[in-house]
C-alpha cells in the first residue's frame, strides 16, 4: 500500500472478549460467483454439496469480518482523511470498476460507477479499511516477507503455468501481491482473535453456533 497522508488514531484498546452475533448473512450475486469460481479452481471435481458448504463458510467468514471491522472502525479509531488520498482512491476505484464493467457488462456495476454517493462512500470506507489494516498489522506484528510473495507466485505458476516474470521484476506488481497476502493475514487474525456467534434461522443453519478461534 502506498504511504497515505490520511491519519488514524486509536481511541481505545480492542475488546477481544466481545461477542459479535450474526443473525443474517449478506452476499451479492457477484460475490457468490467469485467464491464458486475460486473453489472450483482449488477443489478437484467438488460435489454440489461440498461446493455449497464451502461457499457458505466463506460467506460466514466475509460477514464475520465485516461485522467486526464495522464495530472497531466506528468505536476504536478516529480518522483524519486527506483530500489527496480521496482523489487518488476515487480515481483507482472508478478505473477498476470500469475495467470490470468492460469485461462483463454488468449494468448494476455501471449504475454504481455513475452513483456519486456510492463512489464517495466506497472511497471513504476503502481508505479507513487500509488505515485500520495497517494499524492492526503494527499491533499484531504482521508482515509479509519477500520470500512469502515469491512462494505465492511459485504456487500460482505451478497451478496455471502462466508467467510470473512481470510480478518478480515489477516492484509495484510485486507489492500488490504482498498486500493481498497481508490483507488475508489480517482477515484471518480478525476471525481468530474475536468471538463470533452464528444465530441463523432454519434452514440456513438449524443450530446456533458459537466459536472462539
């Protein structure tokens, strides 16, 4: 992640004893399709039941992380958002969304691109997300070494047989992979450090489950 001009201040210590209860799961069509596609690449000839179960688990993870983040962003941190960061993020977000639209012609995506309020809110939340993740990385001593990035690229090459030379030789692309790995590490720590209680109605989840990771 590029150095941000925006600032973050911790208002209080994180409460690892707090229980976050989830009564309903949220996942749009694009997210579900993305999870299914990734799982099909990882799993060998999965049954529909296996695929559905794994997608459910990923949606639970997504929702759990979102609930935790929303709480700690609102109650544990204070932000000073810089205008230059806003413009930089907004430009990048719109460019990425436009690229995605050009690939799949999703009309909902086009509506979002043209929705000023949506873009502004997404920009603001994206900056806060990155600031919080950076701060959590400091608190929890989480980093991603060059070797970890190279190992991930090697795995990608073995799976796809596609060239990884551009990622190795281009620092910006190399660091982009580093950031993906870093974000995944933070996400996993969020799940492991906090309490999540699932209390979903039948038939989605017949029994309320509580886990402490």
